[in-house]
C-alpha cells in the first residue's frame, strides 16, 4: 500500500477548519471523542428529514428506519468481523456493560471470581465490582509502573478455576498501552472463563477481528471512531441467546433486539453506518487492487491508519522527551511502538495538569487533563491527588506539523 497522506482525510472533517484567534484549532482530544466526517453529519440530517419514525410500522418512514437499523448492524459487523445479529447498540459502552454484568449476576454464585486490571477505564471495572452485591470476588491485575503495561505474570496468578470472567482493555485510554489480549483470552479460556474486552480506545487505531481473538464479548464506542455518541456490544451469539437481559415484556426476545433496551437512537445509527463507510472509502482509496468487500476495505484502512499513527507516535514521543521537567507515562521505546497507540499522558514541573491544559488551550491545542475515568491507573501512579495527567491523543487526521506546534508550545511554557 502507498504511504498514508492525511490530506484527503482532513478534508472530510469540517471541524478541522475551525479557528481560534485567527489560527487553526489542533484537536489532540481524540480519546475523549473524535471529530466526525461531513458524510456522518449528512446521514444524520437526512435520517431526521426523510425517515424519522419508530420501528416496524406500516408506512414508509418506519420502513426506512428499519433499514437504517439493519444497515448499522451490518456495518458494525464488517468493522469487527462478526455477524450482524451479534451486534447490540446502546447509549454508550458503560451502559451496555452494566446491562451485561447485571445479566451475568443473575446466574453467578457467591464466591465466583472476576479478574479486572488497574490499567482499565472504570467502565470496565465498576460494572464488575457491582457484582460484589451477589457475593462475587474481584481480583485486580497490577501494572508495571515504569512503562504502564500489564503485569502478565500477575495476570496468570489471578486467574484460577473459580474465575468466571476476565475483563481487560484492548488498549489504555490514558497512556496508550496496547495489551496482549490474545494471551489474556488464552489464559481465561484455559479455565473456562468468559472474556470481555473494552476496545473503546483501540477501535480508532487498528483492525479488530473478534473471530480471530475468540473473545466472548467486545465493546466499543462509535464516537471514538468518527461517529455519533453511541455504544456497541459484540457478543458471541450463544451468549447473547443464553443470558437473560433485563428488558420490558413486550420487547422482542430475538437476538440482538433483546439487548437493545427501549427505542434506539436511529439518527445515531445512520451516523454509525456513515462513519464506517468513510473508513471503507479511505481503505478503497489507498488499496491496489481495490478491495472487493467493505470488510476488506476496512481492514486495509485500519492497518494503514495503524502504520501512519506509529510515525506520529515516534514524532510525538521524541519531541516530548526533549522538554525540560516533563514526565512521560507509558511505553517510550520506539522499538515497542507496536504496543501503543498515539496517546500519551504527561506532567510538567511547575504546572498542575489543569494549568497545563489551559495554557495549551489558549494556544489552540485541545488536550484533556485529569484521570479520564482510568482512576485505578492514576491512583497506582500516585498522581490522582494532584490532578492526574495531561493527555495528548492523536488520530489519523492529525499531522506531524501539529505535533511540532505542540512541542514548540511546551518549550515556550518551560523556558
């Protein structure tokens, strides 16, 4: 494939044309939610104009709504490598995970164990902690604080014959670490445990194939990969069929409807399909020969994005390491950048994280400060009480020129 050029991608995102004080805004806030292509905006507007109705009615706009829902399931299935009926949509990943944990809690017994990690977003911790009400035992896997990677030896110690579920993030939303999820699935399945993967942070940065992973559940949030604010849950059909969700009585008991509580966000689903089609179009543009399926185009897009973003990581980390008084959390060895996304967190002497984020914001650079809901990590690193960290999160519409502007701004702030 030819090298990735972000120019075409940037022209698809109208938000990137925004300016502050006459200068372009730089969006390094991707892990909190990316900007969206014009095609997504148009699809949502078109739904509200032409198709706005509830489902299964005997009239045209309702039939169009049914088609929108079906199309979104098919598009997400192509992105993740599964069947459309193994996809459930909800308001966000957190809500879907709580719904799943409540369903599992119906069947588990006191003394059943779950394994979570100190690297994860709390949306993949709190729903499982809630099952302590049922007598479940929660075990935490520790991290190596030097590079913010999971302690895999500790992972092996925590999993045993009483383990019913292992919950792990595909990648850390705070420091970018990409976990060895294939090894986690292997360890869990050896003792008959289910595996739940939080892929919210990873999904914009690389290809996902749930069949190859053989995970039981995987969740992501489309608004982290160029779509509206929604959540998605993949589950193996057997699990979505056998587990009993909490739902209203008239709702369908078919999979996946039984997991999609209440009226869906139809315009959001139209936007999800449009976002995935944008990625497929990107994949088709950079592939030779042109892919013959949307799944192949998506795989090409996400593989190329992953390679391009590695060059961004190299540029970003190299620049940050030259800033006086800066502490950089996570993997910093370029030879290991296949184990990270282009998301880093920092602290700088003389600034609280909020002060630093504010100073960067005044210079047109959008970053996040705090714990980003990865509170177990900030506590483990000893930075929670002092405001957490500043997170710089890039996606494929960012450029090396923007990174250079960030580094120049940090040099100015520390001079």
